[in-house]
């Protein structure tokens, strides 16, 4: 009669062999991989339940006010960074990560009350638009900081695509729920579901702390490395970005992504607003876009992301997104129609989530813990939203000068070309840093 432990070992081996068909996972990494997948699934499912409501509220607050909303988001981010920096400096990872997510759950509950009782609808819509932009960047940045802290560079190349697929699965479930329930129960009541999903993400994060691989052949970081706060100055992340050419290059990469994405988002808002004046219809359009993105991204992440990043490196993988933007803006300049902007959004975001974003997160695996949490947070939040605000005002200024949507699309193509070259340069720098870490070990 088999011993229970033997049976468990056999089951674990069978699971590892099944996973090995789609991801190059080692036995000691399986539990951490699955909890990471579940964590990101819950996080993005909750966000994507809310995202179509955010996009609808952006239109409800006035398309012409979008640049003000992007600017407000940037200043809220600036105020939040020192608070987050203080948490990271003083609290252990296992404490500050749940605290960040619990704070956002309380916010969701407050918005549900305000929207349910129809309190200052336009003002609340604008505040919600800003809040969810802050929530998204903080929640996802904290997640990927955690991942780059737990997994080494070599592991990131193999595993980050599969882990990102957890988020993509959540990004598929979230819009599907929204499409099915938005008109049945009303968009506001979806906030309750989003809060439950965010609490589930906290549970997964706690289980991941216990399941984290403890080094060995794969070179994983020890979970004990997150047992204490980082210490130091809450503003240290800004100094890290300013004095490191590598981090400055990543910041410039994020700026280019923001500019291209903002120009496309503003074009989408104009085209969708012209297509329908029914809020429910517009919410369904945005949810349909998210649903298409989820399907495309999930297929690529399960079947190709890890293999492509391992085969070609982080640089070429990161370069795929600017290539998609260059082609997409050329097509959009010729045909500024609803179906084109939907196809463009679906393709670029699928390329980002399935390949270029996991590759960008791999770039952080060769950095110190302070850089992974503090500097990365500055790049993901302050730089990204600052670039959003700048890009929003730039788009509005160019429109006020009489430039049509087609001309604005063409003007973005050279930016995408420079962005592509930057991606390749960052990939080469990452390989040099990874080789230096191996030599030092």
C-alpha cells in the first residue's frame, strides 16, 4: 500500500509534467507558479470588471475633459508615491502588499455607495476615472515588483509569460462578466464583485509567500528576503531612476508606451463617442474590446511567450509592441473608423500583455530589491502617468491647431520607430547585467 506522501509526490509530478507542456517549469517552482497565476487572475479580473465602467465615465465626464483627468491622475500619483515609499521602507513585504489592496477595497465600497445613491454623478464619475487609473498602476506594479523579487532573471524568461497569462485569463473573465451583467444588474453593482476579486488576490499573495521557491538549481530568491522592510528614504526611487542609465532607459520606454497609448485612447474616445450616445452601448463596446484582447493574449501567452522571450531575449520581445503601434497608426491614419480602432486596440494590447510587458518585467529581475520596489514604482506610476498627462495635453493642443486624427496617427509613427530601437538597446543591457550576476555568483 502506497504511503500518502508517495501519492502526493506522484500527483505533484503529474502536475509538473502537464504544466511542462506549455511552460518550462521545474518541480520546485510549480506551487509558486500556480499561486502567482491565480493572484494575477484575481487582480486583473477585478480590474477588468471596472475598466469598461471607467471608460464610460470618462466619456460621461466629457471627452474634452480627458486631458484634465489625466493631469489629475498624475498629481494624485505624485502624492501617493511618498506614502507607498514609506510603507515599503517600514513594513515587510507580507504586510504592505495586503495593506495596499485592502485600502483599494475600501475605496471601491465608498464609490459603490456614492454611485448607488446618485451623489454628484458627474463629479464622482471624474473622481472614479482618476481613482481607477491610480488603482490599476499601483496594483499591477506591486504585483510585478513581487514577481521580480521572487524569481531570478532566468526564471522570469521562462515563467513570466505563463504568470502573465493568469492576468490575461482574468482580463477575459472580467469583460465577459461585464458584457453579461452590465445591463442586467447595472454597471454600479459590478463594483461589489470587483471588491471580492481583489480580496481573493490578497489571499493568493499570502499563499504565494508560503509557496515561494527557496533557491536551488533555478537560482530563485529566498522568500525570507521579503521578511523585513527595505528601509531608506521613501523618495529613494526617484534618485535611483535619475542616476541609472538602465533605469532611465526603462523610464523612456514607458514614456513612449504612454504617448502612443494615450494618442490611441483619445482617438478611440472620439470615434466611440461619435458612434453612439447610449452609455450602455458604449460600455458594451469597451467590454467587447477587452474581451477580444483577452482571447488573443491568452492564446499567445500559453503557447509562445515564454519560448519566444527565452529564444530571442527580452529586447526583441519588448520591441514587438512599438512595431505593432507603427503599423497600426499607419492603418488608422488611412481609415479612422470604429472597426479599425477596435482592431488596433485589440492587437496592440494583446501584443503588450502577451509579449512586450512580460519582457519589460524581466528587465527588472537583474536589479536590487530597492530598485525593484522603489524605482520600479516610480517608473510604473509617476513616469507613466506623467507621460499620460503630457501626452493628453499634447494631443489636445495638436487638435486645437486643426490637425485631423489621420495626421496625428502619422505623427506618432517616428516615435514608435525610436521606441523600437530603445527596446533592442535595453535588451542588450539586460543580458550584460544578467551575465554579470552569474559571474558574481
